[in-house]
C-alpha cells in the first residue's frame, strides 16, 4: 500500500488529501466505509488496479479489466451540509469529472443522475454512499469507475466506452487521477461553501438530452418527453408530448435509445 499525502497550497486552513493506491481490493467504496481518517485529513482517495467485488448502482456489479481503468473512491466530510443538499454534492462530483474529460475529448455530457456519457455511450459511473449525523452529511463516499485504457468490453453493461476507444491511444491513468482530484476538490469546496445555484446551472447546461424530445420508459411503458429540470432533491422532471409533467426518482425511468 502506497500512501501519498499531498497538501493544497494557498489555502487557509490547510486542506489535506491522502491518496492510497492499492493493487487489489474488494471494492474501493467498501474499503473507505471501514477506514478511519487521520484527524487532520480532509479528503481521502483510495484507488485500485483491480476490484474483486466492484459495486455499481443498485444490485449491479462494476467490471473492469485489471490495470486498465480508473477505479477510485473519494471520502469527504461535508458535515456543514444538511441532508437535503445531498444532490448538490453529486452534481459537483459529476461536474469535476466532466471538466477534466472535456480536456481529452468533445461530446462529454452528464446523464442524470451522475453517469458520464460520451455521445450515447457510458464512459464513467459513480456510486455515492453517505452517512448522516444529526440531519447533516457526516461522510460522503464518491466511488468512481472511469473506463480509460480498456479496449474491449465483455460484460453486459449497456453501451460502455473507454477513452482509448474514443482517442485511439492510451492515457496516463496517474496524471488523469491527479487532474480529477484537483477538479473534484474545487467543485466540492464550491458545494460546501454554498455555491449551489452556480453548480446547479452548470449541471443543467451539461445534461445529456438537455434539448428536445427523446424516448423514455417507465412502469407504464414507453413515451417521448423533454427534460424540464432536475430538482434540488435530484428528481428528474420530464414533460411528455401531451404536456404532462412526470417526476422520477432514480431507477423509476429508463432512457431509451
Ligand atoms: C454505476 O453503476 O454506474 C456506478 C459504478 C461505480 C463503480 C465504482 S468503481 C470504484 C468504486 N468502487 C466500487 O465498488 N464501485 C465504485
């Protein structure tokens, strides 16, 4: 296990991030759920070359070829944030990934709630797990799987794509991770400092399918609708072709291609 503490300059009080790089682990999210940070540690990042039990959203698993991609989780302690602001943290994390990925390629968007898409294909997924104390967010774990250098996908994940497939060459995973941590720190601080309007505006601007009517499916069947907004509570609001508003929690509606 390599420990690489680094400190962000020109900040008062000093913001300390600890990066732990592992060759293999069951799941980087599960690792951080058991982890006790040092008292002066604001943010902990654990990355792994391979996960034996990588977890996706809901009951899904997250598969990734050994040593090819980025598999990492970021633990923060946004204790001043009330539980109802939880979705802003999710938006901030997604925006950080987009800001970095925009420097590699065009056509990056944020598929509600926090997938990163390139065109119509999934480049990255995030699993967020929070723990609460007194109505506030005590710990927040952002678990991110980003397809970097994998050339073929054999799992049944829908529409996966990697940076290698987009760019036609390998990308240095270590420097990509450092770029993401820097961007994540910036957006996370914006969220904690209450810049919610700014974050929400940028999130909406970056949304996949933010313009026009597209196909969706809910428990009653398929329909065409346009995105109206994503509420502060994270609910997706659609307007169908009859002008009816439909509101969904995650997993209640599917995007159909
Ligand atoms: C999704 O289903 O889209 C979310 C996938 C999240 C996968 C990442 S990989 C690093 C971290 N550790 C896990 O076990 N899951 C997340």
